C-alpha cells in the first residue's frame, strides 16, 4: 500500500519518504522498524515521536509521518484492512474483572467449537497460539496486526480488555465492537486520570462510541452502571445479582471448591467462588446470549470453566496451610477477595500479604491497609512493583491507613519472598494466606527494570521446607 492512501484525509505530516512510497509494514516504536516500514511518529508533550525518526530510518524504515493518536489508529486500521470488521468483537471495561471475564469468554467459546482470539492483561492469543502482552490495551498497530492474524487463521470471535487509558489514548478507535461490557468502577488509575469523574468519562467514551446494532451490557448494581450507557447508540442489556434486570443471578451456596448459582432461573455449579465472580459469570452469560449462543449450551460451558491464571489460585500446603494467589491490587478487589475467603474457607487465621505499585496512584495505599485490617487476622506489608520508589517509603504510606490496633497485627518486610516465608511460618494452622497483587505476574519491577519473581515457585519451595 502506498503512503498517500494510508494518510489520506488525516492530519499527518510526511517527515521522510514521499506520498508514493510503498509501505510494507507499520510501527509506532522506532525500535520495531524494519525494511520498508512506515514509522508513525505520534505527537506528544513530554516526548515527541518525531525525535525517533532518525532511529527508525537507520533500522530500514522507508517513510515516517507525524500525526496524533487518532491518526495512528486510522493508519493501523487501514494498513491491516479493518480486521475488526471481520470478527465478532467483544470488549470489556471496568476497574475489576476484565481479565477474568475475557479469559473465560475465550475459553467458553473455544469449548463450544469456535476459533477465537484474546487480547488481555495476561497474554494475547490467536487461536491457541500465545504471545506476550505489555499493556492491558495494546497500541493500535499491535491490536490490528493481531486481529488480522486472527482473521487469517479463521477466528470468528475476539475478546479484549479495554482500559480507560486505552480509550483516552485512542487505542480502540476504528474498532468495530459487537458487544461492550461494563463490570464496575472503583478506585484505580487516579495517578493518570487525577479524578474519579475523569476516570468515569474515559470509560463512558467506550460506550458512547458503540455503533447502532451493537450491544452494551452493563452491571446495574454498580452506581455507575446506567450512567455508562445513557448516551450509547447500542442496544442496552442489564445484569444484576440484587434486583430486577435483563439477566439475574443469585448465589445459592458456595465453598472453597465452587458455588451454586441460579442464573435466570436455572441452577448451575461453577468452580469459581465469590460474589465478584458471580458478576463475572453473569457478564459472560449475558455476552454469550447477546452473541447468539444457546442458553443451555452456555450454562453447561460455564460449569466447566476454571478461573483465569492468578485469580484466586489455591495452593494447598502441609500443616493445614493454604496459600491463595490473587491479582487484587485495588481496594475494592482486595475487599472482594478477603470477604470471599472469610465466607468459604474455615480457618483459624486469615493472613493478608500485599503491597502497592510505585509511581502509581498513591491515594489507594492507606485504603488498602484499612481493608486488610478489617478482614485479616494478620497482615504482611511488602513490595509490589516498586519501580522508581523506595519500597520502604511505599510501605510507610500504606501503614498510615492502619488504626493503632491494626498496626499491631501488621508486619512490614520489604523483600516479598521473605515476607511470604514469614507469613506462612507465622500463621496459625489451619490458616489461609492471601498473596495479593501479583497474580499471574512472574516478575517484580524495580528501579533497574524487571527481575524474575514467581510467587508459585516461592510458595512451592516454602512448602517443601515445612
């Protein structure tokens, strides 16, 4: 495709090459430029993409243009031939539950015989082929290139997480969504959005942009659920576990091994637990029906699903000690997990180990301390992707959220592996030890970069030594 067709009608300035230059690939990271590539330099305030044009050209790029983020999305969509229009595309946005919901939808539809793609925090999948992911919502070039691969390899569906930052930065522009799902909105990403109102606005944009004929599925038990869809052109479908809605669910009974739900009048056993997972399952069910799936087949598929990696993963150890690994890294998510463990797992002690990310929203740090104090018998405060901040400083801010009584049951250990070791050793059997925040991650992000850290490996080694 020639450059002029890629940038036609866009606010784009040619920095290298000509309108007639033949483009073989597109990139927005100069380090990914190859022979014949178009490097799209995105205008910025802190960093301008134009500064990296020489690097892209040195790596073989045939042309470079400067444009805005919306222009980048348009170029990516055009170069890859609008692949989202050839898929049944489902996007989910919300503070918590995105990864679980898209992963379970992907597994559900594959179990029903469909080829699917997945774009998530954990990993990207084209059919059964896995690739690593860097962001909850990738850049437009990555998104469109993966969707083109999905189409070319026979995928019918794509399930993707849609972050508020991704929407605000136009990463999802020009994507044809068939279904949009809203899970919930709680405290997160205020380091970027600054206010809850702005956070809400960016998530609402996703639904404002859904086209006529699409379906907007929303959780009306969340106080923002109806706000999200008030201006959408899509057909609105509601779900609830508390009141009347298009689709409803009730928890009939639950244990550590699963829960019995009544969904739209039909009882189904699922291996997932907790009220937050009842919402996730109801969102999956609602989306499946919106996509035309058979109700009975959907419920049978749901009964066979297992949770996404790093979400309430249970590791049984000796001496009646159970470790639960979960990605909970927001106040609301931490509360959901702790409440669930209190309800379903009989134990002498419930231990909570957590930290907070460096260079991220600092206001949630004391909130998470207060929640841990409310539900846990013993607390360990430790590191969790400290980045450029000192772990000790982060822990000190967390501890401001404890009451004097709560501070007495909290221990601060900067080294996360040592903190886990201490949590297991000091717990009173039978005990449940929640390791919150890392989930599926197999690394720690420190000032010097990523270092390998897998909680599963740490716990297995500890259990061997007991």
